C-alpha cells in the first residue's frame, strides 16, 4: 500500500534573513575580552536581543580555547548563535552550530581618489577618455523624518539617508554608508555586513557610538573638536578617521 | 465630529494632568464643548485637579464593562456647563481598559464634544498607548531637561507608529508644550534652552508654561489654573496654547524675555 500524502497539512518552511553582529576576536583573547567589557560597560544592551556570530577564521586557537571563549562570552550575556570559520576539529557537540555562507554586502572595490577642488576639475581636459566605472547596483533607502529615541533603522542591503536627526537612543545599522542631514545623537553602524569602504556623514556630530565595519568609537573617544560639527567618518585599516565637512 | 487630543510625555510628573485640565478649561471658555478624560487608571488625579473628586460615581472602566452608560459617568463642571470630566477608576488596574472598549468610548465622545482631551499616564506601556490610540492630535508635555526631552522623543516615535492615524498611513498632528519653565534657572544655564529642545524634538511649539506657585495654588482649590486665576502667568500661557491648538497663529514668547521674538522663528506650522 502506498500512502498518499494528501490531507496532511504541509509544514510551511520559510526563509528569513537577519542581520547578525559578527564578533571577530583577536589574540590574546583575555585582552580582547577586556576591550569587549569596555564596550559593553559603556553601551549597555549593545548585544541584547541581537543575533551574534563568532568569526574565528583567522584565529589560532584549539577546541578547548574556543569552548572557554564561548563560556566567557556567555558570562557576559553574549549568546552566540553560530560559529563561522572554525575547523571541524575545533567543534564539539553542544557548541553553537558552524555557519557557512554568511554574505557580506556588496563591497566596492573603487579606489579612493584624492578629492579635488571642483573648480579645477570642471573645465579641464574635456576630451579625456571617460573612465568606465565598475558599478554594482547598491540599494539605498531615504527616510525623510527624524529617527526618534527607541527606533532603529536596519538596512543591511545598502545605504541609508536620513533627512532629519537621529536622536539619542536611536540607531541606524546599514550595510553601506549612512548620510544624516541633521544631528547624529544616537548610534550609527555603517558597513555592518563587512564593508570597510562605507562612510558616515552627518550635519552635526553628537553621536553616542559610531561603527564602520565593526570598528567602533564611543562618544568619549571622539575628538572634542569634531563635536557639533558637520563631519564625515571613514575607515583606514582598523582606525576610524574623521574630518569636518565644508 | 470632535477632535481627540492626547496629552502625553513618557516621563512622569512633568505636568500632563495640570495641562489637560488647564487646556480643557481654556477651550471650554471659548464656548466649545469639552470633555477631559482620565486614562491614568489606578492613579487618577484629574478629578482632584478639576475639583470633582466627591462627585465621581461611575468611571470609564464601568462604562467599558457595561455597568454604566456614558452619560451617567460624565461629570459636568460646576463653573462651566460645557466642560465635562470622564474619570478613571482608582480601584481597578490598567488592564481593565480594553482596546475595543476604549474605541467605543472615544467614538461616542467624539459625537457629542468638540474636544476630547485625554490625560495619559506616564510611561510607554499599555495605558499610554491606549490613551494615544485614537488621537487626532497630541500635546507632548516636556520639561526643559534632558531626561524629559529624550522620553518625549520616544513618545513622538510611538505616536508615529502606534496610533490609528499612523496605522492608516496618516500623520498625527503633534505639538510641543514646554512646561515648568523657570526663567531664572534658564538664565543661569541650569536648564536646556528652548531652541535646543525644539531642535531635538523638531515638532511645532504651542506654548511655554512658566514654573509658578499659581499652579499649586489652583490645584489646592481644585480648579484648573485657567479657571482659578485667569490673569496669572501660567493661565495666560495656557490660554495662548489653547488658541494655537485650535489653529490660531500667535507669536510665542519665552517667559522672562521680550515679546514676540520667538514667533518669527518657531511660530510656523508643521506636523
Ligand atoms: N507650571 C508649573 N509650575 C509649578 N508646578 C507645576 C507646574 N506644572 C505642574 N506642576 C506641578 O508638578 C507636579 C506634577 O504635575 P502633574 O500631576 O500635572 O504631572 P503629570 O505629568 O500628570 O504627572 P504623572 O506622570 O504622575 O501623571 C504637580 O505637583 C504640579 O502641581
Ligand atoms: Mg498625571
């Protein structure tokens, strides 16, 4: 007899993507944990309710050390949803699952050029061959109202532009760059899915936290001379650079 | 159809109940039919400020649960016949308010009154979200200090997300009422400046109410300040705010500063 599966209701399985925070520890681990504590202390609830993936691709540790690290993180209330880049020999039952296929946002490979004054570039060499820029389609969203305390805008697909201010206690997480035509008083994480060329622009810098590709800066780490100014921030290596605009 | 206004703030003790009573009485003195509704179930205060505490028989919870008809629960003000109070229950907890019940009460009140002014409880929980749910406009009461401003910002976000108007894709009209403004402390720099508050919250300002012992005096005699002493500084500021709420365009003055300078900068309309 063959069973015919007709009346049984089928199970619905849907795909859904979440933006996970990826932690990539450095050696020595105890020093890295101190830095993490520092971030957590100054930014209560940073990891709360967010999926966290531990990326150990370039980390020379063994199974025992990985296990200890997961426990150290658990003690800090950082619950790991998955592990990326671990060798099978590092894993054991009971650990968060090994994850593959994490997709960073489309990286731009465009070379940074020295900005040139507009007046110089305007009329010079009109018949210079037009350089065909290599472009990928980037998505972007524009929000034309202020982002209020307690609100978050999460857009891993690309750039976020806010026409208005981002309040203290509000947050923007973008896969690409973030442009704020107003005051930035909350937190902004640009390039959050691994895009080191993402930038942050704002009319008035009073941020609680800014991050680009995981490198972060808290309010007290920012140069006081930049506060209240129109500023752009970008990443050079592992250092966040900033300069005033206009 | 009347307009439903929620008086809200996030933070407690900033002057919501005082403002609900004062604006309600000010609008009633313009010969409009007004009801002030207490949503602060379990911590009701509006009956005291209105001087009606000894006349409360039924309350909004009784109406929602069908133990009383709406007209039985409404208390008419002793001084103004077109001003009414719908009290909250002091003995029940806030879960006694159901969304369907509140919707029905608001729909009924809108048919009889020009203004339905809802005094929200503090916080961002159920009581506060129910109070704002059916509002057409909001008066966001804020004191010039950082915690109050941040909480107001949070409330504005909720007004844009959790109200019926927002869910229908419309915009709820939001107005800022800055209360307990102390000119001396402002001069010493102990308080946030008016322009800083406006810059952070970016909603139109409908008034600045000075810190004043006249407010306490009015509450001690059980009268809204706009009825207790219509010539006092806070009462005059509330009268102007009520006119702006009703759509009049008046220049705004900062207590202790020269008249009118602010009107040019911040008197404009937006929502
Ligand atoms: N302009 C003012 N000058 C002086 N005192 C004031 C003023 N406005 C309000 N108060 C006082 O502040 C206190 C709190 O006011 P009120 O009860 O109106 O605030 P509330 O926001 O309704 O508080 P809750 O969140 O507890 O409901 C009261 O004692 C009131 O008399
Ligand atoms: Mg109150």
